[in-house]
């Protein structure tokens, strides 16, 4: 009997081990896929490691360490907190940290000088009172949209520095030394961060935004064509949606990443084809227009997959014109995406838009001339609604291409 | 001549002053509006000020200060960094900070003990090497979606603590003292944060999410009705869109805030009607369904505002049925929103859905029976497409209401 228990326990342990191994292997595969999809992520990890090691070398180097004293830890902290995936993010945090530390430090020095002069009784009251007021005001200012977008991190650091300096209770002459040391260590940290971030395989937020926009536009073009082809395909393609016509779903949810990238891209120095004051705000406008398109495609797609379908003969009548219109549409989008990709003006885009408008008029004419047998014909109609939006979108794309 | 110059300079200064005053007044009005729209924001500012003042009192209290030494500044830092607008955010950061500091500290103690034992030559190599590897691995782990969503802040703190302890170059026995002091100061900071955050007018992320969902559902209901009314109104309402029918635009862009709130809400303790393991994930599903609806309404809206309109007599024929259907639709949405608001099961919702389906069949019948004069009739068609989606949405809402 005991042998049986031991055997069962052993079997249980083995089963657990196998399950654990499977779970670990699955997790490892997932992690490997994340790295393989975008090797820059793994490189980013190595870059952070390198920057930290560099900063720890500064720490070990006696002359530098003696120069800045125990404050060398601020360099380490700066590197950990400031290092971001994109160059824009790094710049944003570095700039915010430097400016906020300097301004809050100066202000705190002033306040503690005043508190110092006003006697022992008033000193803690002045210090705590100013801390309360400043922290409340600064925290509230984070709800102002502009501050939130550009200086959110700076405000945190401002409060942090001010409270550390105001509370620490040193004399002003000691504080001056401390402030100078801390500023220089933070400067070392920021410089190492920026150097590693920019020199080794940099990831530019502007470029990411650019590629995202181009990719989304191409996906939209493929989806428009794929959808209409699905609809007029011989068999009802309800079950298997072609992967082509699913691309618009990324476009629907891209607002948050677009906004943050446009926000960070503003901090980046000129690089490659992205000059000074590159119109990043235009990308968000183009993105909004593309989302507008994607909403329409969503409606169109629900028609394709709907249970109630138009009768076959009606479909056959309009199939030709609709397919032509869809291909014109997707041509316009492709032209626009390639003109955005190449950052050139829209040379052939105008022609493509004109062709598309011709196709729209053709479809409208055909619809009017149709024998009035059709009672249910949603897909064509939705395509019709989609048209004005496509033109709106292409107009916006023109604008953006021109400003580039 | 000179008097003229002085006069012009004076006029210029006065003009500048007036412009400056106007700008300041405008900014002040904007800031005031932000506070007045949601007084909890101003209260949040005051709460941060209060927490910081409390922590600075700890700093001034000699017994506590002497107990933890210069490490009291970690309490200040913790309060500044951990204090968030919602209770969930505060919990998330506090938990992450505490766990990450403890685990990284222990690991760093172990590594520096090993380095200590392996001789002077190997020591910096072991320390720098482990720092490089750990920082790279931890940074890369932030790209894993689960880690990103729940432990992003913790990973930062983990790297920070590990590098500070590993680099600082103290002996292990000193480090133990240091670690204990630092843990206790961080604990003080987190406790003060949570106390102020929960006790004084708390903002619960779960409740915010709940209200957002209910509000969005009501907006959708109003929009469906408003849109169809606009369409069948006597005058073409192209110029002035009723404000009622613009509400769906918030729904389109609410994904990011919904996701983050659902994420933070998971950290909150049970409070009020929100029990333990409240199904916050259901809210994001309902949100996705609502966005699906909003896409349809977007298409519908573009029909209402389109240049090509159906002829008046066709509109009159269908106006009645469509308006009825729209009101049924918005009734379903209103029922759903009130059942979500009250967190009760869908008692009357089923009836409302059944009524809506009857109205759909009615409209379909009317469309079939129509004299086949109509060539262009987009709006009704879009409404037709919208129907299956509305039912999908209401089904999802039912599911969520049942789990609640």
C-alpha cells in the first residue's frame, strides 16, 4: 500500500514537472517571438544595460566619485529613469529633468534663505506652508492639457526636488554645494543616456510615426479591395474572412500610439529626412482621416458578413462597377501612402483622385439606371457613403503631402 | 522728435501690458474652468500637498529622523512618485514600489555577498556584469504585454534599487542596515500616501470606469435618436447639427482611458457596490461593443449630412418606421445603461430587445413592400446594417449585466 502512495506521489511530481516545463517553454516561445518580431527591443534592453554599466564605471572611478561625493547615486537614478525606447522620449525626459531640477532647486534655495532669516519659530511654518502650496499648485497644473502633454514628468521632478531641498534642513551654504554636485551628476547621467540612445541603433519616434502612417494607409488600401472582392466573390465568404480585409482593425485602435509618438517626435533633433520643425501634427490629422475611413470600412465589412444579402443577379449587375471603384479607391490610398513615404508632393495623386471621382459618378449613374427590382442592397450603398469620406481623406493627405 | 519716440515707446509698452493681461486672464479662465469642471482635481492637488506636508513633519520629528538617518528623504520621494489621482493608481504604484524594492534589494545583497567573497579583482567584474545582464533582461521584459500592463513601474524600481545597492560599494553588513532603514522609510511613505488617498474624498478608478460606461451608453442612445430625427426633419439640417447627435464622438476615442482605468481598477480593494473580484474586464468588452455601435452611427451620421439625399416622398414613406426603430434602439440602450448603472440583471432589457427586433422586421417588410421608385436611399440602409450590431452590443451588455 505504501509503495502505491509513493508511486502516485512520484507520478504527480513528474506530471507537475512536465506541466511546468511546458509552461516555461510556452512563455519562452512568447518572449522569443516578442524579440524576434522587433529585434530593436532586445537591443534596447542591451542599451539600457550598457548605459548603466557606463554610469557605474563613473561611480568606480575615484576622481569623479570624490568630486561629487555620495551624490553619484543621482547619476545612476537619472539613467534608470530617463532612458526611454525612442530618442524623443529620452530627450523629453532628459530636458524635463534638467530644467525642473534646476528651477526647483533655485526656488527652494530662495525659500530656505527667507526661512533662515525669519527666525527659528517661523522657519518650519514657512517651509511646510510653501511646500504645501507649491505641491498643490504643481499637481493641479498637471491637469492642464498642454502641461500634461509636454511637461508631465517635469512637474513630478519639480515637486520632488523642491520638497527634498526644502525639507532636508541644511544651511544655505551647504545647500549650494549640494545643488552644484547634484546638478553635475544629473548632467552626467543625462549625457550618457542621450549618447547611448542616439549613437547605438537609435529608434526615432518621428520615423516610427511616419512608418506607422504609411503602413496603416497601405492596410486600408488592401482592405477596401479585399472587402469588395469578398462581397462579389462567387461563394459567400462569410466563414473565412481573407486576412487582407482585417487590416483596418489596427487603424481603428491606433489613436493612442499616434498621439504619443507625435508628442515625443516634437522633442527630436533634425535627423535624416526629418528636418527641423517637421510637421508632425499633420500626421495626427492624417491619422484621424484614416480612422474616419476605417469606420466606413467597418460598416462595409459588416455588410459583407451580413446574413441578409442582395440577390445574385443584382450583385452581378453592379459587381463590375463596384470592383472598379474599389480598385480606384485603393489606388488613391496607395498613391497617397507612397507619396507620404517618399515625402514628395502629390504628382500622380490628383489624377488618381480624378479617376476615382469618375468611377463614383459611373456607379451613381448605374444605380439610377438599374431596373428597380432591388429592395435590399446594402453593400453598394455603404460604398456610396464611403466615397465622400475617401475624398475627404485624400484631400487631407494632399494637404499633408504638400506641407512636407 | 524725441518726445515722439518716448511716446511711441510708451504706447508700445502699454499695448504689451494689455496683451499680456489678456493672455493671463484667458489662461486663468481656462485653468479655472478645468478646476470647476471637476473639483476633485483641485482636491487632488490639495491632497498631494497634505501628504507631502505630513511626510515633512515625519522628517522634522527628531526621534523618527534619528531612527532612519538621512534615508528620510526616501519617504518624501515615495510620496511624490507614488501619489496618483485614483486609488487604483496609488495602490498599483505602492505595491510595485514595495515589492520591487524588497526583491531587488535582496538580490543585490546576494550578488554583492558573492562578489565580496570572490576577491578584489573579480568584484567589479561580477558587479558590473550582473548589473548589465539584469538591467537588459528587466528592460526587455517590459515589452511583454502582461508585465507592461501590471508591473511596468515595478520593473523600473527594480532596476533602480538593484543598481543603487550593487554599485554603492558598501560592505554587506552596512548594506543590511541601509536596506532596513530604506524599507521602513518607503513603508512610511506608502502608508501616508494610501491613507490620504483613501480617506479624503477618494477617486476610485472602478467607479470612474462604471460612470464612463453608463455615460457613453446614454450618449449613444441620444445620438441614435437625434440622428434619425435630424434625417427626417422637415428642413435639411446640414448646417446645424444638434449637439445631441455629436455625443458618439467621445465613445469613438474612449478606448485608451477605458483600458487604463480597467487596469488600475483591478488593484483596488472592495469598496461600496464594487465587491472583491468585480468583473472589470467586462467593462472593456462592453466598451468595445459600444465602439462598434459608434462606428455604425458614424456611417449613419455621414448619410444624414450627405449632399445626395433621398427624395422627399421616399423619406416620408419610411420616416415613420425608421423613427420608431430608432426610438426602440435608444430605448434598448437606455435600459442597458440603467441596468448597468444599478448593477441589476436585465429584467426589462429582454422585452426591449424583442420590441426592437419587431421594429427591425417591420422596417424590413416595409422596405420590401415599397414601390420600387427609390434609387438612392442610403440612410435607411445604414440603419439596417446597424441593426445586427446593436443586437450584438445588447447581447454583450446582457452578459455583463448578468455577471455583475
